[in-house]
C-alpha cells in the first residue's frame, strides 16, 4: 500500500513517474535491457541526457548564456566546488547564514578561501527568520555572494532574491522547480536532486558562461565546470539512472502545466498546513510568517511527551517520515512537488483529530 511520504529527502517521486520507471525497468525502449545497463555514451542515452537538459531549460526559462550540468557529489560536493571554480585561494567571499546548510557551505568554503565573510547571521534569532538585507555587512571585494534560499531543516525561505554586484550563488536543493524563478538574477544555481528533481546521486548546476574560466588549476576535473560543460557532464560515468528519472520528472512537471501551475499548487498545500498549525494552540511553527517555506514545514506539539505517540499514530494512518531533524526535534512535513494535495489534506485531518483527542 502506498503511503503519504513527507520525507525531506530522498523524497517522494510522482506516482506517474514511478509507474513509467516500472514499465521500462527490464526492457527500456525495446532494447532488451534496463536503462541502467546501457552505455552512457550510446546514442540512446545521449538522447535522454539532451532531452532532460532541454526540458529543464524550458521549465526554468534558462537563458542561452548559461550551461546546465548534471554532476555527482550532491550539493555538498558543490560546497567545495564553488570556491574552487569562482575564487582564488587568497579571495574574500560573502556568505549569508540562515541555518544548517548555510553553515555547512560556510565551513567548507573556509577550507579554500582566505576570508569567508558571514555578512548576515540568523543564529541570534534561532535561525527562524531571514536577516533584513539592508543590514547585511557586505565585503567590498568579494568574489561571489552565497546564500541558501530555502533551509530544509529550519523551514526558512527567502521571500526575495538578494541584490548584488558580484556573482550570486544559491543552493536551491529543497526549492528548485517548486515555482517560477528568474535564473538571470544568478551567477550559479545548484541543487541536489533528491527532493524535487529525482533520486539521490545527482546534482544540477546552472552556471553563467562568463564564470566558467575562473577555476583554480587544482580544481578536480569532475568538478571543474568548464571541463564538465565541454564534456556534456560526462567526463566520467555519470549517474545514468538518476539522470533518466530526472528527465521523466521534468516531463511530468511540464504535463502539470509547468512551474507557474506547480507554484500555485504548492502555495495552496502550504497554506492548508499552516492554517491548521496557526489555528491551534496545540501546534506551533517557529518561523517568522513572512519567511516560511512552502516546501518544509517544521512544527512542535504543545506537549512534547506526545511526540512518539503522534508519529506512531501518523504512521498507522499512512503518514510517514514526519520526524523533525535530529538537530531540532519536533515534526517536519516536507511537501515537495510530488506530495499531492490529497496527502496534505490527509495530514491536516489527522492533525486536527489528534489535537481533538489529546489537546
């Protein structure tokens, strides 16, 4: 029996995509083989790769002067690849810290750059808001500015795209493809696949052409954006199955009406969930309302001793992976694109009934 899966990642995939994978798993396009068994350099798989890039470009309206890369190492690999591709060792780089993934990117950048300037830090407010842009202490000579538009663990999202005169770099792992996005505002966008794109093992990097020649000589070839762009993201054997599934997800998104339609659907899902939290004295979301994520909704119970019961009852009701991250506790519902409105409605009904019985 299928459950409603609220995992933060690896996350739910669209049921239609899973059925397509199932139907093709043993005999892909009449080849007598699985797509996992064919050469990544075969004409058949090259078509898969090219179609996936074309569909992603269409969904995000990626300008022609950007390269789209399908890489390994996840978003965490790009934490190191970014400074190695964009800044010399003696450089100053600017970072905004709004939570766990921002912090991890900062720590990695400190290994590769002489000065990592944290221009805004939400630590003092418990990472429950986005610091006002007017208060950011920017460097005058930064090679780039990095931020995390959506913090998966804390459920904090930027309601704006920062203004900057340097390359803007953004980790969109948990919000990519959830709504329309103006790619032209960014120098680099990167995103781990396992939330809104497809299975884990893949990282999409979208990089503006004028930034491709800044890599250090010591940058590994598989993380050198210029090299990978020249090789069609195939300098080495890529994660072919993840790439194939990502392409199916892109086709599914187009069939849903694209990102404008998906953004509206995601907004309605989030509003329904926040409404039951805000309308209750039993549940609480700690994030400033203007900075709340529509992808990751953390919440706590007024009686923490009921947490285990809540999770157990939820699982029996077919609602899974609602545990909050181990660093913060409580609950978290990740409601990515593949989580259906019916799934969110089932969670809302369960939460209301649980409060009625235990509130």
